[in-house]
C-alpha cells in the first residue's frame, strides 16, 4: 500500500501532463485551419460508417463479407484517431532540431495520424488483396511492409535529436513503401486477372498508388521536412488525402462488391477458386 504522503506526491506529477494536453487542445481549437481539417474527418468518418454498414449488411459470400469488414474498419479506426487528435491526446509539442528550417521552435506534431495509418492502411491492403484473390504470402508481405512504412514514418516525425536522422528514417519508410508498391503494381494484377476482378482492382489500385504517393511528398514539404507548409495547411493536406484514399476508396469498393457479389463470391477468400460440389 502506498503511504499517504507518497500517493499525494504523485498528484502534482500528473498535473503537467494534463496541463500540456489542455494547452494543446486550446491551441488546436484556436487554429481554424488545423481544427477544421480534423473535424472534417470526424464527420466524414462517422457518415462513412453508417453508409458502409447499410451497403454491406445484405452481403452473403465469405469473401464479400471479409472485404466489407476490412473496409468498414477503415472509418472506424479513423474516427477514433481523429477524435484523439482533436482532443490533443495524440498531439505533441516538439522542439525542432538544429538544421531544421524551424530549428529551436516548438511545433505541434499530430503523431496520432501515424497510429491511424498503422491500423487503417493494412485494412485497405487487406481489402485490395481479397479483391484480387491473392495468396497469404503476398498479402502478409504487403501488410507487414506497410506497417514498417508507418512505424518508421512515425519515427521520422518524432526524432528531435538530429535533423539528419529524421531524413534517415524517412528514407527507410520510403523503402518499405517501395515494397508495398511492388506488390500492388507487379504481384497483384495477375492475381486479379485470374480472379476476374482486374478492372475494378486496376481502378482502385491506381487510386491508391497515386494518393499514397502524396503522403511522403507532403511530409517533405510540411513541417516535418522542409517546413514549406505550416501545420494547418499540412494537416489539411493529410486530411484531404485521407478522405480520398480511405472513404472514397472504400465507397467505390463496396459499391462494386455489392453489385457484383456473384463474381466476388466465386473465389476462395485468400487465393484459388472454389469448386462447387456436384448435386
């Protein structure tokens, strides 16, 4: 049992953390550009959840249901994450290292975005892989490389000891991204062709690749990299990419799956074609 004085002494130690979170919350709320970029995603994620539930509730095949659940998880993760950002829970205040264009200045860092991407982008890849009818090995490769990309991207955003090391982590993250692109552009198209979903897969793959390329570009231009864009503009850039790469992507995918469930249900969820038993 902790003595009374010891327990009481712990209370003041918690105060700075709470005060810091409250101060971050106030800073976000006072920045119209920054706060609007976050609330827009909260609203659209909430709407997407309701829409996707309605779109997928009548699906019957296992493969279609798996795609639906993976797709539905994207806005579910996003709404939780963006509420965390709005509250200041997953936003830090970092002092930029020497060599950075904002060296010595305190900058808001919404690191919770990387948590969102670590949990939501694997669901996007899972849905695409299921659509393509790929095998487990290729799916595992894409998902693990994606998680590596997000985690090292977070490291690049949080390092304050060295500006050079921020870029080292950025390059490592991009290397993981190249592996993801290889799977999307080289491995999965043949699987989708065999599964009979090549047309919709090609559309969604191209949408994903183009939009995902925007994230490292925005990182380099934003406050994390060369600081050519301020925090609010950078945040809106990420939010716009999230809206298109998550909610628009998911809507297009679910609309096609709902209208073509017979084609989707004709293959094993993770590669191969099912064989109907003889009557």
